[in-house]
C-alpha cells in the first residue's frame, strides 16, 4: 500500500535531488567570528573534541559572555572569555585536561570547556558534538546567533572526519561555512587537526563548488531518458563538468553543459545538464559529478567516493512496506529489552510488509524527516509477507541494530519516513507527518489498508492495528482550501462518528503544529453523534495553503490529540474528505460534489473493468493495469456459498482483502477449509471517487455483481 500522502511527496516533486542528510539546517547568521574547524569524532579514547573560532572582523572583539552551544537550547552553555584579536583563533575544547595532553602547544584555549566529564558529581555537564551530525552554534552576549554550522558525517559533507583522524576544516574563513562544499578535512598526521592555527586546507582559491545533483525522474523505466543536472561554480572559471556514469562496466565521463540545450535551463546560469539514455530493466545506474577549474583544481560530488554516489535501478518497483504504527510517548507500554536500565520504555515505530513477497531491509534508511533520506541505516533483517517489525526510536543506536539514532517528537509532532536503498534510488517508500501525540496512544492505520493513520486507544506493537479501537470520536471529515473564484473558500468540517454528545468548548484547530491554538472553540458548541460542524476562514482567522505544506490539526481543551490530517496538494473547487463519513478512507470530491454540512458522496468517473486476472503463485494474483486507476480494491468470495445462494454476492462475500492498494499484484494467504474454494474479484479506483467494476467488461454481468458486493458489510468502502 502506498498512501496518497506518499504519492504526493514522491511524484509531485519535479526532481529528485541527491540523498539528504539528517541534521536541521542552520538559520541565517551574519557574524564575523567564524566557526573555522570542528573535531567532532576523534580517533581513540577519550574523545577529544574541539571547535575552533576565527576573528574575521578586522578588529578585536570582546567575547565576554558569548557562548558556544550544540543543537539543543537547554544544554549547558560553554561561555567564552576575553578579547579575540583580529585574525586570531580561539579553541573551545570538550575537556581541558584531555585536550592539553594531546595538544600541549595550543595556548589560545578557552578556559571553559563544553563537556566537562571530569566533574564526578555531574557527568552530564555541557554537551557533546554528535558523531553522526550536529550543530555548532555561536551566540553573542545578547543571545543573538553569530554563526552556525550544521555538519554531518555523510553526504553531502566529507566523511573522512568521522572517526578516522582528520578534523573538519573550512577552506577559508571568508567562505560561506554553511555550505558543505566550503569544508574539507585536515591533511596533517597525528595528532590530527590544526587547533589554534591556520587550517591545512587553507586556500584563497577554492576548488569548484558543486552544490546539487538532481535527476528529473524518481524511478526511471526502461523507456525513460533521464535528465541529470548539477549546480557548479568556481572563482576563476570551469574547464569541464562531467557526469561520471556507471551502468555496469565502471565509471566513465560524460560531458555536462550549461548551454540551455541539455535540460539545464537558461544558458549561463551555472546549472550543467546531460541526458542518460533509456536502459534495459534492472540496470543499476550509478553516477556522480566531477568538475575541474581553469587552475586544474578538481572536485567531485557526492564526496567520499566511491562509497557515495547517486543511483537508481531501471524499472524498480517499490516494496509494499508501510510505517504501520508509531508510539511517540511510551510510558506504560512496551518495554525496551536492550536498555541497560530494566523497565525502560521508549518511542517505537512498527513496519509492516503489506506485500506478497518477503522484503530485506538491508541498505534502506529511516528518518524523523520526509527529506533526510540517509538518517539511519536499517539492518540486515527480512520481513515476511504480512509480518511486522518493531524498531526502537530512542536515539540509542549503540543498544542494538533495531535502535535508531533519532527520537519522535510527541509534544508538537514531527515526521517519519522509510527510504529505499541508494542503488534503488533512495526515494521515499512510505512516510507521513504526524501531530501532537498523547501518552500511550498509538498513531497507525485502522483498518491497515486505509489511506491515513488514526489515533488508536491501545498500541499493538508487532500485531494488527485492527485489534485496537479508535481513540477519537470527533474527526476532521472534509475540507476545501481554494476555488477558482477566490473569496471565502477555505473551510473545514468536523464530524462526530461516536455515540455520545461532545462539548467542543476549548477545542483548537490549526494549520501549523508549532502553533496549536490558532483557533479556539467558544463555549456552548456541542456536536451530536452523526452531526457535522463546519467553520470557514472568517471564523477561524486563518486559511490553509493549497500546496500541501500545511496540516490540519484538532486538539481538545487540554491540548490533547483529537485528530490530525497530513494533506497533499489541493485543486480549485475540489474538496477532500472521508468516505464513508468518519472512516480513514480519503477521497477528492470534484466541483459540485463536495458536501459541506452533509454526508460525503463519492460519485466519480466509471473506470474500465480489470482484465486478465490470474494467479502467479498459490497466494498471489495479478491483473492488467486499468487506465485512470490509482489503486485497486480486492474482495474474497466463498465460491461454494455463492453457488448455494444462486449468485448472491452479498451473502457469499468473505472480506475486503485489499482496500485502495497500489500496484497490480495482490495476495491472500488464507487457507480454505476442507471442500471450500475462495475466489477473488478486483476493481479499479482512484482518489477522486472513480470506481470500476468487479466484473468483466460484459455489461450483462456488471450490475448484479457490483450491486451484491456493495450491499455486503464486508465490502471495500
């Protein structure tokens, strides 16, 4: 199953860029005291970390009450001391005694360390620099950010400083240190790094800076010509820019051009392009960019070759893996068996293999972001069809292979995503944004083949969500964000799918997770079971973006989670909502069919019947794609009961085995009882309420089957 949100993220992108890394970018800063060198993962033990500052201001600067900090505001600050002359360096170390033992000649050392592990009474004083990426931030005495570097140990940053000895060095204090291309690694021998002195890579003429590497098709097929572009600049001019391409016989150069004729946009804009011709199915295409300037200086991108490159596999199909359930605030539930403190409970993420074949996770990635596609590498673990895997999102990767290097944000919500291997394109397999999470409340798919996750009363780690119950009675049921005529065209409808009257006094609606109380319901607003309440932008005081960058969140009068919807791009006069009302099946309702204040109706185009339905194994079957279909419904039928009832599908239907499932391959491992026969029927559907038929193309058969199935409670909605 691929949700609509996944499709919106994956295929609405005009281009697929290089894999992204897992540290939040720095905000803009304009100071002239520069972070010039970082030793974040030194070799050996103890870890002797440091940050070097350089005064690029032209005048001496009093650093009294300035401070250094990592990416967490609540960590202890490392306060600076004294005045830093122009053109001089100041080193801030993690532990003074350790640093002075390794670097005895460094005298321009700040007297306050940033991680004094030598204090027995408090081993957690200060902060450490993350080995897998972090922020180094410099603030002045007024608490105003002066400089910030968000580094990482993988693409697009240099990987050599990651425990191998070198430090991370800025080419020149005048260069933009927010750009990965402005950094290299120290080239001197032990003790490695140049704290308090000029960097080994210092230059006034930087090698070519390659900032991006983008292909225009996420998952190319054997009929696709792929355009690859790269933004490349150089101070003295470029001699050549080449795409180094490997389709199975090693990397060979292919010229890239900035002439407006190679998919590079307008000529002379520093974007270089070239084309990769169509290739046969399952060809693994690996590539990187190499640039040479007029002084024969060379750069490659991504760095750390050959282990870093971009890639895709021709005609690759994404596995049917789903982030099926998460718990972001686990206080009384599942116990982490690997934590050294017995009884510890941590955040967790559950993956499900919703497909018909086993899937090995080795080389895939997960993140608490929809774009940081290299955040945490999954282990060599296989999930069998229909099985589940629980992963601990506890930021304790050293506790075992199923422990991530990130956590989930329960107070505001965040994102969670699963990405393909690099050779399979590193595109997102599945992911979504989520909102406020209550303690011991799960967020997952219910039913498991629905379109969007729901809050669930009881977490079900390693088991079907359908054994739980829905947490919220009042839900976001339908909304509109834009119309062709403009005016008051943003509205949201709430629906009570429960059995009790609900007092909405103090409930909140918002379009931004970090501002959860943008609108507050006044006293005296009640919603009865089965009733609807709609509010437009004049009442709410805000409107929703049609680009899909915002969310819809409903919280109660205590700030607790009620409902959340992560919507995608919207169109003029097309609302989006649940059908049937209150369920987790979401559809687009075209102009004239949206039903603000009334039951949602799904009346779309009639799609063609599925053809060539047949088994490919004992439990898997396939069919031909249907034009206009975005997903498919599959139902199982007791053939004996069907024969005994003279063709009454309403009494012979067993269940909806696959609702709104992507792809033209389905499976069901149900074992028929003795003498029983199970049959399967498939129809095409779309997000816009387009429905096909469970029958063949024969008009004489179409009506009775569809009518009978639609009347059965086991039918797909």
